[in-house]
C-alpha cells in the first residue's frame, strides 16, 4: 500500500521546526504543527505529538527558547522562538541538507 | 559538544523540578488540543468529531508524554527512584520477612566489617597518627636457628648510615617503668626510642618538642622524656606548664620535654605506650646494663620507612648486602646473622605476629558467614518471588522488559543489603574494641587493639554489600528467567514435597549453607580441641599455688652489689611469711615476654657434626627454684647458697639436653662449656615448657643466678595462701626495705599459661561464636525451605493421606527430604573441610587437621540442628486435613 503522505525523516523534523520558527517568529506548538502541514501541503504526515519532544530537545541544546504567553484567542500557550545559536544551527543544517539532497539527486539521476 | 553538555545540565535541572515541569507539559498539551479542537469547530465539524480529529492528528497523548519525559529528565535515575520507592513499599508490606532478611545481612556484613576493621587497625594501619604507614616495615635480626632476633645498636647505626633506600630507620623498644609520683610508685609501659623517632613517624608533640638529634647518644646523657596525652591528663591533670618539670621514671629524674598528641599510642601492637625516652637512657630501663656500644647485645626493636617508590625486596637486598658486610667485619658477634625487614602485619616483635594467623582465619570465616547469610536472604527473596510470580508475570505480559524486572529485583536486593550494611557498620563499630575483651587483662598495662573504621574499611564493606546485593537479587532473578507466561498466568501450580522441579535452586542454597556451616563447625571443633590439648598439656611445672612477680630494682637504680643485698634480704622476708612454702628468683619466668639468653655450647665427649655449632638457651635461677616451680629433678641436686660467685661454676641441664649431648649417659660431674667457660653439671631436670606451650622439647639448662647475675629477676613464690594476701604481704616487705621500689603485677603461673595461649583462646572464641551464628543461619534456611515446601504441597500431602498414608509416612517423607539436603551439604562440606583445615596451621596443637573426633562432633551438631529445623515443618505436614485439601 502506498500513501501519498510521507513520514517525517528522522532528524529532518528539527530542521523543519527551526525553519518554521525562523520564518514565523515566536509561535506556539500548535502553530508550528499547522504551519508545517500547510507548507508541505498535507504531504507530510506528522503526528503532532512528536513535535513536543523535538521542541524540548532543541530547547535543551539552546537553539530555541520558550515563554508562556497568550494566543490570538487569548488562550495560555507556550511560545517558541529561535536563539542566535539556533539561527546558526539552522544555516548549517540547511546547508548540509542542500548538499545531501543534491548528492542524492545526482545519484538517482545517474543510476 | 557545548550543546550536549548544556542539555545534560538542563536534564539535571529538570530532574529536580520534574513536578512543576509535569504541570507545564500538561498545560501545553491541553492548550494544543484545545486550539486544535477550536480550529476543527471553525471548519464546521461537530464538537465530537472536532475532538476526535484533534486527538487523531496529535497521536497518543500518553506516549508523547512518556517520550517527552525521557527526553526531559534522567530516565535512569527516575526509574531507579521508582524502583526504590516500590521496593521500600514491598518491604514495608511484609515486615517479618524484611526484618529477618536485614538481620541476616546485618550479621553477615557486620562480621565482615568488624574483622576488616581489626585487620586494618591491627595489621595494616596499626599506629594511629603515624604518617605513611604503607611505607613502614619492621626490622629484625635473623640467626641460624631463630626466625627473628632483636638488633644491636651499633648494627642499626651502620645500617642507617649505609642504606640509600631508607627514608628513616628508628628504634622503638617497649619497656616497663616504675613511675614515682610522690609516695606512690606505679608501673606503666613506655618506649626507648631513637632521637629521630617523632620526626620519622611524623607525630608532633602538642606541647614542647620531640627529641633532638644526638639525644640518643652517650651513656645516661639525656634524661628527657615525652609523655603520652593520657599520662599528661591522668597524672599531670593536663597542666599546661608541664614542660620542663621533672618526673622520676625508674627512679631516674627525667625532664619532660614534650606531650604527645591525643590518640597517639606509640608503635607497639597491643599495648598503649605512656612515655618515650631516648636510647641514651637505655640502661635505666633494660635489665642488662649499658648496651649502646655492644654489637653483641641485641635488644632493639626497629622500624624503617622506605623512600617513596622503593619496594621491600629492593630494601631487603640492600640491607642484606650491608648485613653480610657486618658479618665479615665483626665475625665474633655477627657470624651467621642477618637482618630482615618484615611488613608491619608480620612484625615479629609485637602482637601483630601473634594475631596474624587468627585474623587471616577470621577473614575466611566471616566470608563464609556472609555467604550463608546471603544464601538465607536469597532464599527468603526466592520464596517470596514465588508468591510474587503472578505480579512478575503480569508485568511481563503488559510489556515490562526482563531487564526492567531484573533491575527491580536488584534494587530490592540493594535496599535489603544497604540496610544490612548500615546495621553491619554499627556492629563493626561496637566490636572495635572487642578483641581486647577476649584477651586476658594485665594490670598496669593498657591493652590497645583498636579496630579502625576508615575509608578502606568502608569501601570494602560497600563492596561486600554490593556482592551481597548481587547474590541476593540474582537468585530470584534467575528464577524469573524462565517464567512461563501462559502457564503462570493460569492458576498457581502446587508443588510436590518429593518433586524436583524448580525447587532445586532453593535446595542447593540450603546445601551450600549446610556445607559452609559444617566447615566452620569442623574448624571450631579442631580449634577447641587444640586449646583443650594446650590447656591440659602439662607445662612441666606446677601452675597452681605458684605466684610470680618481680621488683623494680633496676628501675630504682640499684647497682649489682646493692641488688644482691636486696635480693637476699627480700627472699628471707618472703620465705618467712606465713603460708609461703618456698620462694626463688629466676631471670625469666616461663612463658613470659622476654627471651632467654642463648649461648654456643661445647660438651666433653660430644663431637658436633661439621657445620654445626651446638647452642642452647638457659635461664639464671636461684636456690630452691626447682622446688618452688615443681619441676622434678631427675638426678643430682638443686643449686644452693653455696653456688655463688666464688664457687666452681655449675649447671643443671634438662633431659632433652642429656639425650642429645650425652646420649642418655649420666652427665653429673661432666663438663659443659658455656660462653667460653667450663661449668660442671650438677643436676638433671625434667623437660618443661620455656617459651610457649606449643614448643617441642628442646635442650635447655640453668645456671645459678649468683654466677651469672641479673639485677631484676622474677620472684616465684609457692604458697597455700590466696594471691591477694601474698601480694599485700610482699608489697609491705618490699616497701619496708625501700619505699622507692614497686612490686610488679603478681599473677599465678596458671595465669601466665593462659596469657601465653590467649591467641588460641581468641581464635577459638571467635570461630565458635561465628560458627554458632552460621549454624543458626543455616538452620533458619533449612527450616524456611522445609516449611515452604510443606505449605506449597498440602495438596499432595492431602492426596497421600487420602490414599492411606499415615502420619508417620508423611513425617518420614518430609524429614527424609530435609535430611537428604543436610547429608548432601555435610558430604560436600566434609570434602572441602578435609582440604581446608590444613590452613589452620600452627593454631592447631597436637590435633590432626583431619581429626575424626572434630569431624564427628561437627556432624553430630549438624544432624541435631537439621532434625530440629525439620521437625516442625514435618509435624505440620502430618496435620494436613485431607478432606479440606481435596475440596479445593
């Protein structure tokens, strides 16, 4: 059985989260999930729950910080934003992703 | 790298704030779901659908939380804490079990810790406050036939000058002294030391100073003393102005130059020192005059400290080279003699050497006791793990890993053994000074055999505790290894008394316990028999009704003529006391601490084989010595008043000497050469014990005290009066002659014999106590297993009864099962003991390590205990009610 949706590759979730925070600014977990789904045009099947351990991991490494705040509907929510170290990390990861995908593409084309 | 470190710190922080963070997580996830539901509602879903869709797209909330928690904190520690909490709850729920298990381990670990602390405090770090004891070695001489001798001052000086591998060489010779304070004269122990003593051991007086270089040279040149803290407190009431005051030791006025720190007891295993004087004052304390310039006078007990990194072998090689040079340079005093260094725990000249074999055996014994205790607790846990099989199976079935279960069981084991270890340390702490209690007390001399609970002892005990945990925890874990999920989830299957099945683990534990305690019983029986043999062996002299003491004339500064007058006067006064039958002097009392003089001898008509220089030990005794001690004279006569300085030299030889040098011919009137002079044999005495109750008969002879004078001989009194009466009377007589004199401790010769056998007594007492403990633990184990087997097999027992088995059949069935385990343990134990008892070595006296009586009595005790342990369960088996059992 083939599904048009694909699982999030291990490790790429971090990149997606960092990128989302980079382009959206401070945002809560649900916002991030929504954004990733919209941008990927629902092609990514993301268990929203898996987002939270990832957010915690990034925060522990000092790449993002979190702060409680109020959502657009005045609901209490935790807002995440990128730190300077996080931005550097994003650049690095994006770059290595580029290299990797270029390489894989090349391999796929030549064989 | 930085990021990893950072996240570790964050995790650690989170670990301590986990309750608050847990609330945070709940809030965050709830707000996520609520936002999700709101969005779904806005998109037109029904409330129920909106909620379902939100949950679906989120995934499992609880799984997320679980992953989140693992990421957030320190899952290892968190689950361990869970296990700990759970384990404590489990233990609290069955207090009898917990108390029994903890008690077993307390005894097991406590016995180990106590013996470790003795080994540490007596053998490895025997001298409190002395620095770098790991580099200290004892130094003693060797001679052809003797394992160790004292050393002479000139030899030590040469050694000190020429050894490159030594940091320091120092002398510390135990001595007794009369301490006169005002009218009172008392006896206390102290050390004659080299001037570098306090510097070498790194102990600094809290008041005043130690000795200065050069204070150990010159005859009687430096009457200075350092006193112990105890002496300072008890005699000088902690006087801050004590430095510079004078104190008579042995009637010689010494200036107090220092006070040693509290807790410093000197460098002699067994006794606490109360004062230290420099070697220059030796003459006032040692019996045989001034010896610092006499290379032949061996009296000093010495220690060396190695330079860092130098091994004992290297030092020994260097010392041996110097010793053989001394041998070549001074043949008349040093021929055939060497110098040897010993590790502190083998120190030949204090109680370390005497206690070493006992402590070695104790180490093995307590290891046995620990194993037995562990087997017991393992068994208890095992029995309980059957009761908990259902719990374990359920946990496995709902997905717990076997590793997680193992961890749980080990954690429970750890709780039990950690509590046991805590109790054990208390036991060890209480037993610190127990060794002293086992040794007979000596008046005037402070016994000091402390256990030392230091870091190394704690570490070892922690190691023991971990081993106990492993054994205790793994036994039931081993059992869960082959849990059959499906089978176990069904009803509990009931056991069979005679069945093999899973019970073999428990049975083999019991067999192990029986085996180990049987070995201990054999050891205890052998040691008891030896002690009995030693105690009942005749020492060759009368032990009852003969008292022994001495007078401190050397200490009081008497010269030879004055000492002679005093001796004559005192013995007349003592002999005329009511109830005194006879009295005599002897330089050394039999079985005492001092060592006999030894001399090369030559015998008319005896041609020694080449390369053999006959030597013999001798004692200087006064008239009536043999009558007083009750040593039979075989032929010839006693010494008399006529055998004095002016009379022809005479000797009395013992039977062994006659047999060896006169081949059994009558030696009376024959000549014997002693120290280069010919003496005539005047009598033959029966053999007796001279230095130790365990020695074999050896050539020995006596010379008249007047012909080889010693100023401070012992005084032996044969009397019908009680000791206290005679002691008071003799003290009165001594004071009447000179009030500066003190009487040494007065004891019966039986007491002397008992003291000389005290290491055996200690060994017997300890092994018996621990053997009894082991037996108790093993019988608890046997009882536990049999009770459990009976309680688990009521169905089978009931069936048997229903089919016509009588109570006696059931009794026999249960008993035979218990006794079979015992028999297996005893057989294995006997085989092992057969090989091991040799290790008791010279603690055994005239008892074969394979003595059938010892094995037999151990077997009897074991059998009785086993029967006692099985009777109750067996009786309970006969009370099974078949009707009730079959209804179930």
